[in-house]
C-alpha cells in the first residue's frame, strides 16, 4: 500500500509481528488520526448545543486575572504543542528517508493546531460548549493513548532496523510524543482551574464595584459616622 511504503506488513489490523497489537500501517493510518477525527466530529454538535441551551458566558483567557502561575502554565502549554509538532515533523521526515510511507500521520497537524486554536480563542469566543473537555479528553489524552499503543507495537515487533531511522529511535520519538500529549492533557485541566480562580476573584471585585456605583447613582453618600446625608 502506497501510504505505508515498504513496511514489512500491509494495512490489515491483524499483525503477525506485534500481535495482538495492529500493524504499524494500520496504526499510522487509522489509530493515530483517530483523536483528531473525533475532535472535529464533536465540534458541530457542541456548537449547535451551545445555541440551544442557556450556557453561562465565561471570561476569555485574555480577560482572566493573570498570575505568574497562569502565565508560566500557558507558555508551557503552547510550547509542548510546538514540541509535538516538531516531533511529528521529525518522524515524517525520517520515515520518508527509509521509504516506509507516512500513512495519515500528517493529519495529526490538524489536531494539534485545532486544539491550540480552541484554547487560544476560548472555544471560538464561547461558541463551542464543552470545548475544553473535548481538547483534554479526546485530543490530548486520546493522542497519548494511541501513541502508547504505537510505541508498544513497535517494541513488540522486535525487529532490528538500522540505517537512517533505527527502530529504537522511532520508539523513543513515539514515546516522547505520547508523554507530551499526556502532559498537555494535564495542563489543559490545570489551566481551567487557574482561569476559574482568576475569574472568580475578578468577578467578586467587579460585584463590589457595581454595588458602590449603584449607591452613587441613587444619590447616597456614606457619612464618616455611618449616617446618610
């Protein structure tokens, strides 16, 4: 199959080299792109659902009360997404050098960029309900899971591949990607906690400010001794 070049096994899910895990061709063509497909398929229903129910608006990431913890966590979040983009690029280039084909691995770029954009835009301005759970549970955690399966399959295959892309190097690359996906999933949840805390503190201060401004609009001024004049 052209998608998988000269790999030792074809597309079929059943492998004689890494059984019970699937062939590397099936993994790179079906399993690895799966979290991205699931994320993209979930967005239209979540968009329609957000239009049908009363959903409380949340402050966007840029409006949340900033702290050094939030800032550092946000930088780490986008940095790790960039790391996985680079790891994917490295694997694609090295697979091409040994004519192994790349399956549908390039589709993973779409998932990485979509996840980053959903976070940056706060679910496209709040139009996508539950976007963070889709990012965290489907894309990031799912990406970690399928890459763990891929790394395990490569290790179980047990062949010795030398040359421009040794088997041990690919196992390391895939394992690193799996770990990075897992950390991004954790950071997604951690950022949600930090942003909620920041918005809660900001909301409390704004609430007190609105009470004071309301009193001024009613013409009430508090006297030093507690009276009203």
